[in-house]
C-alpha cells in the first residue's frame, strides 16, 4: 500500500468515525410487545404472591397487591414506562450481573423498567417492578453507581419494605391507643381541628422515622449485593454525594439575552410556585424528611467498607465511565428532553438543548429540537397559553431559567416574535421531513401571519401525513 492509499484509507476512517459520531438521535417508539411481556410476567408473579400469603390481613394484602398490579399495568399501557430493546438490554445486563453474583437471594419476579420521567429518582413499587428515571441516569458518572442504585432498590423489595409499611399502617389504624386519642379529641369542646392536626403530625413523624430506618436497611443489604458484583465498591459512597446534590438549585450558566439576542427582561417574581414552605405550613413537610441525610448514609457506608478518614465533601473514587455507559447516558440525555416535552416543560427542554450544544454536542437532533421548541413556545405565547408549557418566573429557579421565562412571559409579543422567528428560520433545514418538523413549520408560518407560507405549509403537511398522525387535527383546525 503506497502513501496515497494510506492517506485515503485514514481519511475514510476519520470520516466514517465523524459520520457515526454525528448520527442523529431519533426518539424511538415504545415497544408494545415488551409492554405486553412485562404486564403478563407481572400478573403471573402477583398471582403467585397472593396464593402464598399468610393468614394475617390476608384479604387486605390481596387487595394491596392487586391494586399495585393494576396501577403498574396502567402505567405501562399509558406509556409512563418505556421499553426499548437496546436500553432495556443494557439494564438487564447489569441486573443479571447483580443476580448471578448473589445466588443466595430470591430475585424471582423483579423487573427493571425505564420510566419517561425527567426528575431524578428510582423506586421499588413493591410487587417486583423497579423503576429508574432517565433524569437520574443523566446525573450518574458511571455504571458502578447505576448498579449500586439498582442494588439498593432490589434490597427494598427483598426486605418486603412495601408490604411491611402497609401492615404497619393497618395495625396502627386498628390500635386501641389511636382510637382512644381520637375519641378524646371528639369529646373536646374546643380546638378539635388543632388537636387532630397535632396527632396527625406526630404520627407522620413516626412514620417517616420508620422510612429513614428502611433506607438504612436497604443501603446495608444493597451494599452486600453490590460488593459481590465486582463493581468498584467506593461507587456506593460517591452515589451518596450525587444524591445529596439532587435537591440543589442547579445553574446552566447560559447567557439567555445573548443567545436570543435581546436586552435582559426583568419581571417581578412570583412566590406561589417557588416551592418554599410558609412559616407554620401544613404539617411542616420540610422538617419531615423521608430519607436520612446523605452524609449520614455516606458515613455508614464508609464504616461498613472500612474506608478510613473519608470526608463526605472531598471523597473521590477511581471509577471511570465505560463506553457503553457513556453511550447509554447520552441517549438518556436526549430522552430526557423528550420527557420534558411530554410533561409540558418546554422551557427546561430548550435550556437542556442549549446546554448540550454549549458542551459541544453537534447531534442533528439538538438543532431540530431547538427549532421545534422555539416554534412551539412562540405559538403558545401567541395563543395566550404560555403558562401551560412554562413556569412563571420565581426566586427558586436557576438564573438561566428565570432569564428565559422572563423573556417568554414579559417581552411584548411583537418583539419576541421577531427574535424567535429569525432564530427558528435559521435553524430550519429543508431536509427535515419528520411530522413534528413539518407541523412546526405550520406553527411558525401561523405566528408570522404569512398567509401564503401558512397555506403552503399546511398543504405540505396534508400531502405527507394523515389522520393517524399526532398533529393532524391541530393543523386541520388551525386558521389564519
């Protein structure tokens, strides 16, 4: 092979790599076959649980498990859970690794499912379903941390925490002590509501004390499961650092005025949606935490792992992200944008797009989504429905979101439309042939008030799509 051939070969390989790297993310469809398989397996498992219940509260527990089964199946059928062959396959590989390395435990009936929820969380429903949100996966650093979270949720199920909590509630409601306290309050001449509130508050504190204990128990058993897998055991500790930051107000540090090309817009803040509790608020929920502090859990894990002198705020592990995890996390970042859209948080979806582009991601999906989101936000503002897809600016928001929403709510529509239409037009590519892009072209023409472009866009839409498509009815009834 001569030098020219080598040069051409290298150039081809580089071009191939870049092309692969720029492969457009296309939001996948939910796999109906996997939904059916999940539901059928869950029904068989719950039937087996019910058939083997003990005598105590058997009737109540049968209803309890049947209700959980019905709720989980409905969540799956209504696509709150999402099934994708590659994504579920990756989660199944981690699950199989945990189970195969812990043969002394009975994992029968456990199914790990991915939700369509953008908020960072994972939970055990209690009938075998373990749910993990893409919004949590995007916060993790490596597969080791993901495995520890799954181990923790498996532990909740193996320890029957859901059933035990329900039994405790049943016993509590039947206790003579509680009935006597309620009877005494009912006999009171004054302040019945105040006394009931105090009683409920004390019971709630007691319940959440048990919940804290359950988290520590799940950490303990979860750690034993995790240690057997061969993953970096210190990832259990770094996971606590990540969980501790989930409630903090993040900031993307995006310069919104420069991005949109406008002067800053200031709006008076609303406290109604700020999430701040009022003094003497109902049951003082802020002080009734269901989980113990992450630094306390970190210390317990460090003690069990015999990691000396571990400082919560400074601890670091050596684990690195595998290529498989990096790919999965990136897919979840795109998928979380779809989740924001699903729950009508178009403002946060747009911020996420801008943040990923700022970080150097050049996937075509992001350009397309930026176009979609700008068109939809502008249309919502024109139709006086901006409050349906954005949150009014408030002090609890990160500064970038507050800046964006101050613009969307506060700028005059005439000025806003000039800026956003110009941005969207620059982003639009004639090659966008998917239904959402053609639909957003119609919206943009509507917002411009350009009758000729509006009619042309509608004809293009009707030529390509029919009544079975998502936005057909919207386009059909839209008039200029």
